[in-house]
C-alpha cells in the first residue's frame, strides 16, 4: 500500500523540527524507564491513584445544547515521579461537556489530544458537540502536558523539545485518565470510554491498558507503537526529527549506550534488539563498505550512484526494523549507511578530513567530531530511538486491556504519519479487537472522516452496554 501524497505535502509545509533539545537528561530517562516497569503492569497500578483523588470544577458555562464545566487537578505523576513534569504541566486542565438532556443512560467519552491540538476548541467543535446532538453523549477533553496551558515557555508550538518529553506525556496521561475515570464513576456516569485521534489515540490506548475494568476504546489513526513514526524511512515525521543533535549527543555521552540501553526490556519480534545485533555484526571499517559498493576512496558517492543502489532495494521499507522473520540483508546495511552519509551532506572521500574537525553542540561545547562522524552513528541513533520508543510506547510492553472485544481501531490505509509495516499489529497484541480501514491518508481522514470516528465510538459503547448491562 502506498502513502498519501497529501500527507507528504502537508508535512513539507511545516518547517519545525522535532526534539531539537535531544534525548533529554539521561537521569530523567532512567527514572522514566523504571517507572514504565510499574505503570506497564496493571496489577502494580491499582493503588497509584486513590479512588477519591481530588478534582475541582472552577467554572461552568451554559450553552443552548450543553453545559461546559472547566476543571483541574494536580497530575499524579508529580507525586510519583517528582520534578519530571515541567512546572507549567503539573496542573491538569479539562473541559467536561454535558448535554442538557440525556437520551439513554449517562455515557461519557474521554478524548485525548492529538499532535498540535492545543486547548479544547478543536475537539469540542469536531467531536464533542456533534456527539451531544447525535447520541446525547457527554465528553471530557483532557489537555495534554506540553500543550495549551500546560506548554513549557521554551517550547516552540507543538514540537516537543526532548524525546523524553513524549514519554513523560504518556505516563502523565495514563494516570490523569485514571483520575478522570474514577471521578466520573463517583459522580454516577455510565458507561465510560476513551478515544483519541493520532497521538491522542496512542495515549488513550496506553491509558486503557491501565484500567482494571472492561471499557470501550476507540483509537483513531494510531497503531501499536510510536517507534515506526520516527524511525521508518517512508514515515513523514522521521524526516522532521533533528537527527543531527540526537546523533551528537549519542556519540558524546556514553551513558546512552552503556547504561540506558540496558534498561530497555521490550524484546518482541519487532524490537530494536534485532537492529542492535545488526549494528554490532555489521560495524566495520569504511573500506569494507566501499569495497562492497564498488567505490574507492578517490571517489565520492554521487546522487546517481546512490539512486542506483536505492533502486535495487525495496522502496518505502523501514530503517532498522525487522520485516517479520528474517534479518536485514547486507544490501540493506549498505543502503542505511549510504542514506546516513548523504542525509548529513557527507561523502566517503571527505570522511578522513571531517574526522579532524570540531563540532559545536547546542550548549556551546566544542567536541572532536571524530566521535560524531563515525559511519555507523546514524543507524546506531535510529536503533536507539526505536529502542526507547518501543520501551515506552509499544502496546506489547503494557497490560492487555481487560476486554479487547470492546476496542474498535480506525486506521487510514495510506497513512504516511503512522507506518504499520514491520511492527506488530494491534490484532496480534490485542486478539479480538476490531480494525476498520478508511481509504486515503492521515490528513484526509482527519479532515473528512470525523463522522466515521464518532460512529465507531457509538458502536463500541453499544457493544459494551449489550455485553455488560449490569456493570455499573
């Protein structure tokens, strides 16, 4: 299946880079990975959020069709992993949009925000208000950490500054969703469910893995892991990652490959450990790669030569991602190496000169670029990215939801933002869940298929009511 041209074109219009600050503090990554071991196990999390966790409503707005309650609470993550959240994100804000007249029961769906969805207007207009009109269903719109009122002052728009910020966001939203679900239960609302679009779908999925009861889940335009989003060659967001800074930090600070990498536990069939083994076994002198390519040190790698090599391998496949069974071939290794060199504006005959130059990091420190320009650095960084992403976002690294039959996934066939090739499917991780496919890509589905997302929500809630009519 190809990728949407609209997805590719839209991303090219956005000039902002992701993770301009790098990986995040190594000590923060260590704390996050240790906490992931707790939050990834539903049994260990039963007492993390008390049933009577305080939630406050500070404003109520009256509209012709609904009441909008504005509320807040302190994120439980601040208590469990102190200081990991930026100060602006400690207070979790939400809107509770309640119909003036219920049609049947008092159903509530929690909507988590997708990338760039600051404040509440977008979800309120495109999802919550239509759901009141169509089904008499209430909605809770939770604001993500790092967005809207919770955005750090030094963050540019929606671009998370550090890789670790995405993991902090996920951990916070898991706990904050639990706070809201328990608050809604105390207030007598039923049935309860969760949804989200794009990144919001990922976060809603993570939150439901932690909930100890059957619950409808409707993740839209998301999949089983965020690693493919940032490390797959055909994915449009992989090109928005600031690989230059990530590679420098990975090369200079040995703690990433000597300590942090040992904390990564996910070892599924699509794990980074397959790629790690590839890096170890394929690491060798530049001369061996030149010989394999048929080039000598007297010649640079031209665009034409590179294109010829690329033409001999499958187009659109992922970098350093296992393709089901089987390991990448030597031709794949060459392709990745040449890709890393060309993406950094380097060719083989200039490597010896560059090894003696100096590079400047973002903090102003000058370092020997010999550490920053080793031929395997780009693929090592991609492998490490896949490892840390899978550790904190891969659904197989979390508990299976109590009843996967209540899950309806809505996915776009030509989604260039959420590549599905080379990673475990949600059906493999959550046997019994339903996946519905839409024609087109990520952007077109978001713009024109909101009614399809809402119908999936209604279907999942109806399925829950039929299966668990007395579970209140």
